[in-house]
C-alpha cells in the first residue's frame, strides 16, 4: 500500500514541476517583462537596471534553476510591480475567492447530485427531461454569458441585487449563482449517467431478485457504485476552488485570485503569475491525490491492486 | 502420406505478466512446445478451456504473434519474416475468422465494400471484375447482393459471420484459422454456418484449423482433434475415435462434462478445482492437481506426448507409462 | 395437486413491441423444468416478468399464481417477500452478478436478514454454512472478500448460496453455466442438482443448451418467438420431438458420438418481434408449413398425457403417436 502512495505522490510532484516549467517558459518567451512593466519609453539604463535587479539578463536556464532553487527555499519572488512578496499578494486574495467558490461548491453538490439521481431514477419522466434540458443549457452556456444574463435580470431589470463589487453578502449572490448553476448542471449530468450506468448492471437485478426493496437497492447497492465516477468530477471541482472563478470575478469586479491573475498576466508580473499557477497546480494535484485515495476507499478492486504492491 | 500442408513444429510462446499494477512479473507460458500438422483439405480441431493456449496457437500459426521457438511451415516453406512482401503474399493465402463478427466488421461501411477491401489491398483482378467477385462471394456464403448493400448493424449474427467468411475467402486462401467462429450463434444458425463451412471446404479444398471449446462442433467439422491444457497438447487423435474412447483423464472429463440429450448425469466425471491459470502452472503434468488418477510421478515429471497406436498420441504417465518403459 | 407456480397467458410489451405473446406454463413442487430456445425467444423475460424484475417501461399482462396467489402486479412489499424468499433467481454473467463494492458477507447476510428470522452471530454462522455448502473452501475467511477475488465458477457458487439463503421453493437459474468453461459447468450443474435434492426445491433451468437442459430437468418447454411451442418430459422430447422447431433444434445439434451426419439447419432467422408474421411464427422457416399455418397462430394443446404442442400438424402427430402406441 505504501508503494501505491509513493508512486502517486511522485507523480503529483512531477506534475507540479511540469506546470511551473510550462508557465515559466511561456511567460519568458512571450515578451520582455522590463518593457512591459516600464513601458517602451523608459530610458535604456532604467530598463537595464530593472533587468539586472530581476536577473533577466541571465541565460534562461540559469533563471529557471534559480527559480526552482528559490521555490525549494519557500521564496516565491516579489511582484515586479510593487516589490511585495508575490505570495503575500496572492494569499490576501484567497479568502475573497473562497467566499465565492466554497458556497458555489456546496450549491453544486446540493443541487447537482440529487437532481442527477432523481433524473436517473425517473428516467424519461417530465422531471428527467427538465433536469437534462437545464443541465445541457448550464453546460453549454459560457459562464460570462450566464453572468451577464443574471446581471441583466436581477441587477438591471429587477434591481434586487448589486451588479458588482464586494461591499456586502448581497454582492456575492450573483457570482455564487453563476458559478454554482454551471457546476450543478455538469454534476447533474454526470451523476445521472453514472447512476443510469449502475442501475443497468446485473448486480442491481441480483439485489432485486433476492428481495431487497427498491429503496434499499438504490441506497445500498446503486449509490456506492455510482459514487466512484462522481468522485472524479467532484475532485476536479475541488481543484478549481482557487482559480476557477477568473471569468466570474472579472465580470463582477470581485477582488479575488482570478482577477489578480488577469491583472498580473496583462502586466507580465512573472512572480505573481507563477505563484498563482503554482498554487493552482498544487490544489489540482492535491485534489487528484485525494480522489485517488477515495477511489481506493470506494472501490475494493483498486484497493486490491495497491495491496499487491 | 504426402507432406502436410501446414506443419507446426514445437512452437512456444511465453510472456511476462504483472499481477496488479506494481506486482512482481510472472512468466506466463501461453503455448509450450505445440506441434501440429494438417494435410491439405483437412481440418484440425483444437479444443480446450480458457487459458489452454488454443487461441494463441492459432495466432502464432498465422504469424500474428511471434513464436519464441519452433517454426511454422506453410505449403512446405517456412513462414516469411513478419511484414515482408513474401509474408504478405503468404498471408493472402491464409485468413482468420473470429468469434465476434460485429467486432471484425466496420459498422460504418456497407458489407459488400468490406468484402471488396482485401481485393483492393492485394490488387486482385481488374477493378471492374471486383464487383462481380463480391457478388460471387456473397452467393458462395448464401447471401444476396441486397444483403451486401446493408450495414453490419442491419444483419443478424449468422449473416454477419457469413460476411466475415466471404471477406476471408476473397483472396482465395488455402488455409483458414477459425477461432470460435460459431460460439456466439444460436444452435439453428450455428448449424447453418457449420454446414456452409463444410461445403466451402469441400468445394475450395480449404485446409482448416478450427479452434473451439465446443466438442460437438469440433467433432462435426474435424478430421483430427487436439486437446490442449495449459499450453500443451495432452491428447491428439482422429475425431470420432478420440471422443468415443478418450484416453487422457482430462479428455475423458471434457467428454463426460459435455451434456447430451437423452443421457442423465449419472457417472459423469466432475473435475475438482478452478479453471487452470497459465500464470501459476503446476510442475510436472500441468493437469495433475485436478486429475482424479494422478500418481506421485505426475507431480514431478512432464509426460511426453507419445503414440499409443493408431494415430492417437497421449501425454499421460498413466496411459503411456508402460509403453515408454518398454521402449527405454 | 395444485401447481407451485402457474403462469397463464403472460404477455410482455416493450415500447409497443410484443416480445412475450401469451406464455402458459406451470410447475409442480420440487420439479425441474427446463426452458430452451434461442436468444430473443423470451425464456428469460418470462421469469423476469413473473417476478416483476423487468424495467418499468415493460408492459406485463396475464397471470402468475404462486400457490394460488396472484403475484403479477402484487404490491412491492409482497413481491420483495416472494423474491428471494419463495422464488430465488441466479443469472448468467458471474463477473457482474455480484455488487463489486460490497463484501460477500454483506451480500449474503443481506439476503439472510430479509428472509430468515436470524440475528447477530446466527446470521454470520448461517452465511458461513451456506458458503461451505456450495463448496467455497475456507468459507470463514472468504466471507470478507470482495467478488473480484473469486473466479467465475466460485461467483456462481456464491450466487447459489445467496439464492439458498431464503430457503426458496423455486430456484430460477438463467443460463447459469453459459459463461463458464466445460469442466466448471459440470461442477455447477452437479452442485445445483445436489442442493435441489437436499432442499426439495423446484428449479427452472433456462438455457440455450439442449444437452444441459436434457440432463438436468424432468420436463422441458421449448420456446420460439415469445411462445412455448412444445412441452414434454425431457426424455420424450429429445427422443421424439413433435413440433418442427423442436425437431429442427435437435437436428441442428452435432452429435458427440456415433456416425456424423449433415446437420439439419433451420433455414432463415428468428422473426423480428416488431414484424411478427401472421399465424404461426415459425411457419416462414418451417419445411412442413402449409397455407393454413399462415392464417392463425396455433395454441398449445395436449397431444398426449403431459405433452403439449402448438402446431396445427400436432393433431396428425397425435394420431401417429396413438397409432404407434397401439401397435
């Protein structure tokens, strides 16, 4: 079993290294940070000093190794804009983002999973069709469109809710709804198909044939099996808690990590962008790890594979 | 007796298999020293349970899978190296038919186009003649051009297997390997396909290697039958004789396990134990842990396949023990 | 004696397509009945419908009496008592017949808790006894294993143990050995017949394999296109089939001994249930069909004591049979 964990941890570390490397390469190749930050009119000696201060004149591989060396020591660099540690800038934005993504996550789970299960159990019924149509709509409409529609209806037309900003809890309602509705749709679709797949399995018929009541068949035979694929999509949703709200934060002028990322990319603020990417990669990888272990917990077939190691 | 058309000499195939995702790898002996010979126009039946290596043997004979040792000779010549022009020419003369015709056909193409495909690939006949050839092949498998225009999904299981057969016959092969060709079909349809195969064999003097777990079907179509167990041939002999008087305890159990109308299960030999696992092959005679008659020698010494008269060969110490001692 | 189960005019329709077109069959206590027929003939659907195990969109009509009580359309709670408690069922595919995420103990004890007045340690002891009974070695330890840790033959044994948990009066075995190797099939059939003898249980053995049914059943019913076409004691059916389809099936089976003969294949294919021919469903494939066969579907009628055939030629056959008997 230890081997199973070690391999997965190793793979997770490798993923993080690759993500950071990718971000490093793409950002360095896409333009000169000195010019981006100081502007094309900046005097050459100022540009040179800036480049020297940020080691931008070093060979790219040296910058790369320096960067990893610094990360290993826990130094994630300073913002090229205001000189503050990048990690500080990012961390202070996280609560704002979580204030949107966490309630949205619970909203998705509380709405999407029951809707999916209900639709599967009443396949072909009016409610199933309604759930599926809503889910397809929620699935295909981009979040900025949904955000704008919500703003138009609830802020502009009805005037019930503010259209942007972060002054009170009322400001959070529309962004949370935008995030939650799309996610719930995805989750409902996923849960429904996982559930239908399981309900068609011979062991469900076996359970019915031995006299288990339908309610029991659903709760103790179908749900534990349908949970296995559903956990995958849940894990993915947990992975997007930090940076999954880029679009929504921008639309609603919500000062979270997503907006920081947009601004930092526009400014070529390498340290901040890399710091956010690192954080995102780590949450993604961590949630994937958790999903892997949950699989082992939910599915004895996978557990057995680990045990052989 | 003339030289056999297909001569398989001591072919073996083993591969490493890992148990679990990170388990230690074990060597699986899928096929171990199998020799067979099939005279032109005859059928050799290969029977055995899952894990016996019968399908792997079929694939090695056709060159789909390499053999670790031994050789396969076809029409007196050794098989050309895989992928060469000579190999392609040889391969056009031998074809394979599988159990699942739907899996072997492309669902998005009318079946006539799929029968035609090998003609285009091997550039056989003038393009204008190929349409006629497709019609002729459809007729040969007792279907009409109307069937040819359909997609595989619109045909029944038996009709699909006929299409697969027609496609296999397109290159005018001399040799067919049939791996469980009728196992997925219902009895009445199975009989249609078996009869058709027998007719085509007589008409085109095809040589067949017929692989199946179904003793009845194998007996129906084969001249000689070989019984495999865990990668080795344990008994081989002419079909009627082998099933009437099986000598090897495994063959006896197989024949006895085959249910027959009009016979109640009294006196049936029921073997204990699980089906054989090629990844954990017992020492000595691989059948000894399940053999009701095993003796000490069976656990340590692999019995050789030896002739016991007629054209019967058996690999069992209990059957051949006396003879081999005499010969020594 | 009143039959244990009596099915009358059972009809099943899926999305407007009738797949079961009036099945009549009954079964005495302790009897072994074989149900043969090709895929799509309705042999599994008959029993799934009788036990209310078909998907909701299936329309079922007719009557299924269990000890003279109607169970078709009975309330769910009554059906849950019948299923597993009076009538148990096992299925073809051992790989997916057991719930992969639950231990064998959970699945066995679930059945015991539902149908037996046992509690606590008694349940566990009984679960162990059942596993022993069906020949799972080291039963005590194996109870905590999951289905994937067993071979196909062992899973089928566990399915049988689960079926026995409720002490049923009838076991419906739907192609129980089709997915298994020949030597394992022999083991399972042997086990089925020994538990049946011990428990005095009736059995319906559904199979496409005539040999399996012939050897293990007292009586055999042959199904074709959603109907029973012939019903007879098994030795009589195989020695002397009357319905042309039954004759065809037996003729299509290659012999395992004696002289080889050309197989008598039945021409054509099973009719599409959505486009069922008028009259006798077998007529288009029947070499003996006359014009009358295409007019009206023959009903299952007795031709001799305990023999029923659905064929308009049966009357002639009956005369022939009686003629032979008179000699």
